[in-house]
C-alpha cells in the first residue's frame, strides 16, 4: 500500500488537481470542477466556522483524494455539516484511503456539528457511506445522514 498523509488544504491554488479532475470527468462526475469553480470565485473556500477541506497525499506530494466539510446551507435552526466534493482517484480505491479521509472529516465535524448530511448519486457511494454509519435520508438536497450523540449513551 502507498504511504500517504491527510492534510488540511487552505489554498486550492497550491494543489495539483489535474489527475483528479481528468479521472472524475472520465467517470462522469463534475464535483471537482465545481470545487475549483466555487473556490476560484469565492463561493466556497471551506473557511467558515466548522468547515475544512482535506486532501490525501502520497509521499511525493501527489493528491490521491480530496473531501470537504461545509456548513449545510439548507439547514434551519441548528448547525448541520455537509460532506462534499469527496473523491478518491480510482487506482487508490479499496485501500482504506477513502475511509480514513471520511473519518478524518467526521472527526472534524464532531467539533461543530451534531449532524452531517451528504448527497451521493451512486449505489457504490451509498454502500461506502452506509459502512461508515450514515443512514439513508432522502430529501431534495440529501441522500444520507449521520447523527452524533451528545453523550456516550445510545439515543434514537
């Protein structure tokens, strides 16, 4: 397995997204194009309270995966996190990299949010997120949700 590290990305202009952009487009995904466009025009820089953008990098500094956490713009009343722009290069999937990245994002989320939502459009994505503890949550803006307990006791 390739040695890698997970690091915060504060400036997307300092990250080479070329391989990830090409691969995601070949798979029919536009989430990384949206990531670049939104960062460039300032709509989303993952810099609001509770937000972060994380990258998975190999020992040479090449980006293997990326994912972000935002405040959900659709939530009403209490802060909800939204997992977004999550992508792992195809050659690095099924090696635990995506799981470690998602868990790092959820650890960050627990500092601010009691709930995290996301939208995935694929069966494979749904299975991945459900293996992390997300449950189906079909709304007009979300497909899955995970809720963190305020205490260590189980609650429904």
